[in-house]
C-alpha cells in the first residue's frame, strides 16, 4: 500500500531508483562472466534480452493464457468476495454461519488443492486454471468487503436513521463509499494472489502459459527462458497493479491529500 | 406552555456482558415548546445517553420519554442532531455533507444549495465549502455538522457539546449565532455542555446532573433578559447563576 514516497513529491525518488537499478544490471552483466557462472545457472542480462529477441512470439503467445486466467480469476474473486461480504454484513444468519468458518477456509493453503481442481475441471480447460486463480485470490476480497461495509461510525448510522434514510439509501450513500478504500486494499492483495494462482495452476497442468514456459525452461536447463518468463510475469503484475492504483486515485479524490504513511 | 419533550422517571442501564452500568437513574423533567434547555454535568454522567434516548436511538430501561405528546419508540425524524464528534462523511465536501440531510429527506438538493451556503457562511466557513473534512480543523468540521443539523429547519434541535472543539472566541460567536437562529425560527433546543457559563448564557433553564448514576440535581431557571449579548457575562446576576450551578455540581 505504501507508494514508496518518503515525503516530498510522490515518486520524487524514482529517478534514483532507476539509476540504482541500471547500475545493478551493469554489475550483473560484468560479474557473471568474470566468475564463470554457467548460463544455465544464471544468465547475463544480455542473454535474457537475446532470449526475448529469439522467442518473443512464444513469450507473447504464452503470456495471453496467463493473463486471461489471472484477470478472470481476479474478477471472479471480486464478484464472489464482494457478494459474500454483502451477504455476511446484511444477513445475521450468514454472519453466524459462514463468517466463523471463513477463518478456517482462509487457513487452507489453497494452492495445495490445485491438482484436485485440475482433475475435476479438466487439465486443458481455461476455466480450471481460472478457478484456481479465483480460489487463491478471493479471500482478501471477502474480508475487506466485510470490513468496508460494516466499519461505519455508529453515530453516522444513527444520523442516517433520523434523516429518514432507508436501508438502500444508507447502503448507497454511506456503506458503499465507505467500503471503497477497503475494497481497493482487497483488489491489490487479490491481484497479486491471482497471478500466483494462475502460475501454480500452469506449473501443475503443464500445458501452456508462462508458468508452463518456466517448467519447460527448467527441464531444458534454459535459464534465460525462465528469466524472460519471470520478467513478463512481473510486468503483467505491475501493469495490473498500476491500473488498480490509478483507479483508486481517480475514485477517491478525498484521499489525494493524504500521505501514504497515514493510510 | 405545552411540553415538547417529557422525561418520566427515565432509567438507562447498559449491559456490557458481565457488568451493568447505570447511566441514568430516575430522570424527570420536561422541555417546553420553544424553550432552550441546557444540560450540564460531569463527564460520564449520562448526558449523551439522555440525548440518544430523546432521539429514539436508544430505548429506556425504565420510565418513558415522550416527544410531542407521543412515547418515543424509534428514531425521530423531525429533529436536527449534532453529536459530540462531527460525524462527517470523508468522501463528501463540506457542502455535500450539509446537503446529505436534504438528499436523505428527498427535498431536492438544488432547492437547498443556497441555504447550505448561507449556513456555512453563518458558521464562519465561507470559502471552505468545497473542502473535504480531512482538510478542515476539528472545530470547522463541527460547524459543518451544525449546518447539517439546521438545514432542514427542524422544530427540535438536540445538541451534544457542539462547541466543545471551538476556541473561546469562536465559541462565544457561535453562541450568539445559535441564539439568533433559535429566536428567529422558534425552535425547541436541548443543549448539552460541559461549560457552566455556556449553559447559563444560552439557557432558559439549566438542568444540572449528578454523576453515576445520572440524576437531576437541580433545575435552575435563568432569569436573564433576551436577546443576550456578550456583556451579559460580566453581570453579577450571571456570575451568581454560574456560582450556584458550580456549587450544585459539587465543585469546591
Ligand atoms: N454503549 C455503551 N455501553 C456501555 N456503557 C455505556 C455505553 N455508552 C455509555 N456508557 C456508560 O454510560 C455512562 C454515561 O455515558 P454518556 O456517554 O451518556 O456520558 P456523558 O455524560 O455524555 O459523558 P461526556 O461528557 O464525557 O460525553 C458512562 O459511564 C459510560 O461508561
Ligand atoms: Mg457525551
């Protein structure tokens, strides 16, 4: 959640971190041949760039399935998570039944059931991997939406009653806007988890996607391919995360004045 | 004078799991139509509890609260309430926080925009209409909340230490302003405060409460002329009232 800006203008330090990163790359490029590290253990940046040139098409074609799985899993997670959150906040029955068991669900290492899901829904189906990404990522959405919809000052709800607000208006004007910061915190956690879910699903399924490409690279002792895949994955994560942060800034103008450290 | 609020042996006991807190024990008094009644008492003596009971946001454990002749069973809607804290929506600008009252009552925001600006001006917030609560000081936030309580012109105002967060000068100004609004619009006001001089300055009567369990120690009729002005505070009669109430609160 911390945008990394320590006071001053946000991203004021970006120039320095880019410079630092470039130095690191140069150092890496120089040290690897010097220490005679074989390229199947650690390729040089130049070899990775070369790999991009050689297999750009392959990387692109394997990026798309991973992207779809991640995004669909994420959206499914948001949909199910927010609905579950709403249900739990508005229904005493669900609050008493589902809410406590959520803690148990939350503690299951959900990647561990990936193989089962692939057996049940089919190894080569897109939806089996979407389901895994969804299962891995939906949990923070449930918790954050419960908190967002219910953590409203009692006195605000009291005032709403004396203003004659009905439940629907109370939701629209108070609970929903109140939940936005919490929902965005949930989106950020969920998107990162959805990427993990999709990659793990591809590890296990071994059919396509960047996760599959990493497995291939591993079998062929092709470290440059592994690194290239990881870079594409990271860029995807970063891009998706950036979209969420951008939307957050757009939707919450009342928070613009607040420094990250206060969040 | 017909009474707008009537408390009859009102008791309130909070059950918080294992132990009980008797917040109010046998509170009886009434507030007449158009009357300005102030309530003073030490922290924790049940003042906020009394206000919430009046608004129908809490139910008494014993006795009865009547407003406009009918027992209070649920939240009242023909009131304006100012709580101890500003209770604003962080995502709404000052003016939109004031207009929430209008939106909720479906009175038509455009019909009330001018009035909202007037009230913000009246409470000294001219130029801050488009600010978010996080950009306002605590005292300024509280004045937004006062404007919100006034915009629908309610016949009954319930105010819980509304000026607690203000400096002495602004507080005096706001007192005068409130008296002006009250006098013009003929409202009934129940006003809770920590400040004895404020209670005397504003009130037709001052209800003095004793702490835990909350009871009415004394009700003091304030026989001072209106309209009241700041110089009133220097008069011997005013000072005598303050002294009397201070004594009845047990301050040595
Ligand atoms: N929701 C609650 N649950 C349990 N006890 C409560 C609750 N609200 C208030 N009390 C107790 O009731 C008593 C009266 O509280 P109240 O808030 O009415 O006091 P107050 O006179 O408004 O105090 P202050 O001047 O500090 O605002 C206190 O002892 C408090 O601990
Ligand atoms: Mg109080």
